C-alpha cells in the first residue's frame, strides 16, 4: 500500500483547482440546469454525497448490464436497459456538475472533495464503457477497446495536462459535455433502432 509523504499531504491541503469548461453547451445549458438543481437542493446535502450518488448510477447500470446482457452482444439486452443507461449517464453528468456548485453554496470546498470528485470520475471512465459497449453490441471483442479509448484516453491526457500545467480547461467541444450528451442520444436511439443498427456498413446501403 502506498502512503503520501508528509510534504505530499501538505501540498494536498494547499491544492486549489484551476480550470473551467469552455463549452457553449455547458455554459448555456448544462451549467444553468445544474445550478437550478443546486438551488433546489437543501444545504445539509454534502457535495461528496452528490458525487457518490452519481457514481452509484454507472455501477447500477453495470450490474444490470451484466445480468441482462453479459456477452455485450447486439440486440440481446432489453430496450429499457439502453434507456436506463442513457438516463444514468445524463444524471451522472448533472450530479457531477452539481457537486462543485453545492460545495461553493455551502462553503465546504476542499482539496479532498476535489480528489474524491476526480476519483469517482476516474472510476466512471472505467465502468461506463462496458455499459455503453453493451448498448452498441460490441461484445467482449477488440471493439470494446475503441469505446474505452474514447473514455479513458481523454481523461488521462486532461489529468496529465493538469499535473504539469497546473490547471484544467476543457475545450469548446469536449467529452464531459458534448461527448456525454452524444452518448446519451445514442443510447436512446438504440432503444428504438436496436444495437445491430450500429453494425450496418452504411445506412444508405441497399442491402
């Protein structure tokens, strides 16, 4: 087991997050929506509780996916599970945007809270690709790595950048905003079209 040194613990307590999301979708839709939800949230609700509840959603989706579609094959899981996966991702996104706002609202922002938030994000980046792959019907094949790459590589690079630059600014189009919304849309589409639709070579093909 690895423990932090005294100097590392001192630096952790001094840590201050610097960054932001430059996405227009975040600025004009996701952030106001999250703020509205925070305004409706009692002050006794801890920000870390919001973060934890958010993490429970992808875990629940993973459990249901492994129960109903353990092979991750196309058109194996029920349509409602694709909808549940999409809703879970959207709610997770909303709660992930809420926890920081709740921390500022209650004056309880802390480096450990930010560490917990990023830790849950890291876990979600590993869990959600499996449930999304089930939606796309990739199976436990090399196609699964493509879904994983879309999730884990950007997360790793952004965290790596923050480590060396000291701040994390997401670009105008990014994964946590547009990327997750796109994934939600594909989950809803799959519930109607079926996951085999994603395996068609061309939607305009006569065959």
